[in-house]
């Protein structure tokens, strides 16, 4: 791995097998580890100090292959979500037992592999800033993103209404199908947006893009404050 272009900087290498788990450790066979944008951005865009060569992979899930002395929280055969601190683009990893999250045996391993970043972030965004009540509305841009899909799903479970901004009109129906109630093209004229948001109690706006999009995202909240 090298800094710069992510495609040029990543390569497949053979490395030694990890040893047997020590006391308190667990050996996990990685089943899936997604390619997350933040994995690739480490190679020259994020301000993270990484000693190269290094293994990447911020998310992942797998099955327990062996447990070390004193481990009782997990057992061989358990499917687990791996912690953020372990680099997961490899077949086997050693992990401290207390850092693992056990999921049901019939859980989809691909879905489990993506549970450590976006779902937690979405839950914290809905919980930490505003005391949202059923019927309140949340607005956000980048509504096609994985994070936004989790926002829509968790907000729906809590009885919250959702307003998502997308960049392309062809994405509108897809985002609606994913659970977002009102989907607006990001550069739509303010007048057209206003007519669609009448009566909504917008309590929270979440911006991940910046620039002009952030201003359009704030429009529903500003209008509420003026009323």
C-alpha cells in the first residue's frame, strides 16, 4: 500500500497466518469486509497517520475459529461483528474477546459486515442533537448514501418524517423506495421545495456535502423558525 491514488496504492499480499489466540483473545475467520470510502481515503485524503505497508478494512464480520484461555463471552462458530480497531482486509484476525459483537447465527454476514459505521452513526445523529418526537421531521442531503438509508430506516421506526436531497432526478424513486418520505432534487428552486414541505415540523438538518447544498438543506428549518 502507498499514499496517493487508492487504485494504484492497494495490492494483494501473502502474509503469515496469525498465531493461536492468547488469553482473552479470539481468532476470527473474516467472511466479508466491505470497501468503504473511508478505507480508500486513508491513502492520501484523511489526516490519519498510517505506517506503510498496512492492512486496510474498517468494517467486517466473520466466524469465531478459536478462543483463548479465559474467553467465555463467545464460542467457536459464533458469527461476530469485528471492531473498528482491527484491519479486516485479511482472511483471519486476532481480536480481544470483549471487542466483539455476537449476532444471531442466521444473520446475513454481508449485512453484519456493514453494521459498525453507518448504522451507529445514524443512530447517534438522531439521538444526540435534538430531542426528536414522533411526527417531527429530519432533513438531510446525499440521500442516496448508505448513511442516509440508515437514517431513513431508523427514523421510520421512531415515527419521524424524512426529507432527503438527491443530486439526480432519476434517484428520486429509488430513495423513496428505501423509506425516505419526501425526496427533493438538491438544486430544485426554493419555491417548488417550499410547497412540498408545508406543515412539516423540521427539527434537524444533517449536511454531509457543504456548499450551496448546505444552504438549501437549512431552508426548511429556517422557514420553521420564521413562522
